[in-house]
C-alpha cells in the first residue's frame, strides 16, 4: 500500500497502471467506513500477491485529485488500467465483494509465471535454444499464458510468422480479455499489413513524403508505424504513434494508444527473479516511453 499525492500520482498510478492494475482508495481520517474498508483492502492486496497495486489518496489533503475523479463520497475506490479508470465502487464493501470486484478485471493467478528462470531468455542463450525451452513449457502446460506469450513473441522475433500463428491459434479468442495476447495480435496484423500491401524498402520514403505534405495525415503515420513494427524497429514506431497522440489522443477510437501499449508489451523482457519484497528492474527505454505516454494522456 502506498500513499499517493499530486506529486507522485503520475509515477505511482498512471505509469504503474500500464503494467499492473492499480486500485485507488479515496479516504479521509475522519471517515468511519474508510477505517473499516482500509484493512480489508490491505488484506486483499497481500492475498492477491502482486496481481494489483493498492494506493491510498487522502481526499481532504488532495482535493485536486478528488475533483479529477469526481469523488462525491468516501470511501470510493477506482481501478486504473493502462492509464485509464475502468471501474469503481463506493462504500465499505465486505472482503468477499471486494474480491468479486477485482476478479472481474484481474487476470487469474495461474497466468503468472511460476518458473521465471526457466522461461526467461538469457543473454548467453541462443535464440533457438531459448525457443525450444519455451516450446516445452507450452507443451507441458498449455494454459500457461506467460509461456505462450513468450513463445509466440520469440517465433515472431525470429521471423517464423506461420509457426507463430499456429502457436497463437489456441488463445486467439482471448485477445479481448488478455492484453498481452492483444499486443501479439497487433504485431501479427502489422506483419500481414506489410505483406499484403507489398511495402518494400522504399515504403519509408513514401510514408515520409505523405507526412511531410500533411503533418496530420494520421493514416500515413499509423501505416508507417506498422511498417516499422514489422521490422521490429520499436522505438521508431513508438515515435510515430506518439506524434499522433500528441495531436489527437482519441484518433480512430484510441488505435494509436492501444498500438503504443502493445509495442511496450512486446519490448519488455521477462522479469528477472528477485528476492521477496524487491521490485525487478525496469528496462530504461520502456520506462522512458511509458512516461512519455503518461504525459500525453494527462495533458
């Protein structure tokens, strides 16, 4: 549990919710129901073992944040995912109801990697050897979504698109509920887009010419971003998408933002194993682009 103020809100809530659901508890020291709900939330956070992050905001001390979320009574809890509020509740719910609320949005516990050392692609391991380990992990436990994500991602990284689609087929229907599967689908869609439109080496110059003629040609920018994705030129693709977001955050029903988040998912390496209570280090490039997205979303 972390106490959040306006000073650390962007880092502890917006940026953090890009990788982990964040539950905000708006409370006040004088509020009786708040005193009942607070210990329940903290108990559930421990029980859920890292599946979400709990933060508390004193609604009296942080009136600006309360106003931003239109808080009219306390306690009020807001669940943040991907930088946006997705659901909430008001009042001191019992523990069972709090869990029911969370379970509607959080991935099941079994989706978390149980053997990260086995699944992680070590720097001194050849790509094919790492791929074989991931293949075995999926074959041993087809329901291990973390292993399947890493396996399909490695296949795509090696240019084995057909094999990746075969490995992805069993979870294709889950793209609407498992964000990282949606991210893989967007990468495959970008590869298919380039293949079907025969975008060769001259495509970059063609897109640049279109963009130079009209800075707000978002279709050209998005197509260029997909072309860059197909070549695994991730940061260049992010820059194109960020340019769209800076000009129109809601363009095409949030398509640029969703694709931006997908690229961050793909770029992020498997988390290394750390001692209990420690936070795994974050890739500095991924962290930088997450902050840039947060600044645009909050602007």
